[in-house]
């Protein structure tokens, strides 16, 4: 009976210590997190300027990040960037940031940069939507970059 109790206790300890606990918060294991396409490079990173008082992280509610978007191919005009996060128990996504820029060229020294944006700790993914026109064209283009929960 003692051997059985010992083996059972040992098995329970091994099970308890080997079980992986899944967190439900959107966190980035390693920053910067970068995704690229033919046209764009999207990078999420820590807030670069800690002196920004407009938004500080609130533990248990949201974290703050910086975002940089660089054009890597053809010059673009009417560039619009929107950030969305998901919400529990719904397929609706909630907008975080929306901005417009007249042009963004490949060799632009000043890429799109969001210095500080909040992201709910309950979010499972961040979606970055970029809409643009190529220089001299009226056709709209769009790309989506999804940064899933890690």
C-alpha cells in the first residue's frame, strides 16, 4: 500500500510540474516582432520614449507598444493604417488606431511610427491593416498583418 501511495504521489507531482499553463493575454515573447511582405515591413516593439505620459501600461488591463511601418517596394499614396484587436465571445474586432498619410515612399527617412498604443491583455491577436494606392494609380490595395497570441 505504501509503494502504491508513493508511486501515485510521485506520478501526480510529475504531472503537476510538467503541465503547461496557457496564459490568455496577448504578449510578445520577443520584441521586436516583425512581419514582412513584398510591399511592407511591420514591426511591433517596446515603447521607445519612456517620457511619453499620454499612455502608460496598466497591469491586468492593457500593455503599451510602439509600431513602425516601412515601405519596402513601390512608392505609395493615400496610405491608411488601422490597428484592430479581437474581443472575447464575439467576431467583432475593435479599432485601436487609425491614421492617414499622403505618401510613403520606399526610401522615406520617416516611416509610419506609432510611438505608443494600448493593447488589451485579453486580446488574442493584433491585426494591422494597410490600405494604399500606388503612385499615379487610382486602384486601392490592402494588406493585413496578424500578430497572434504567443
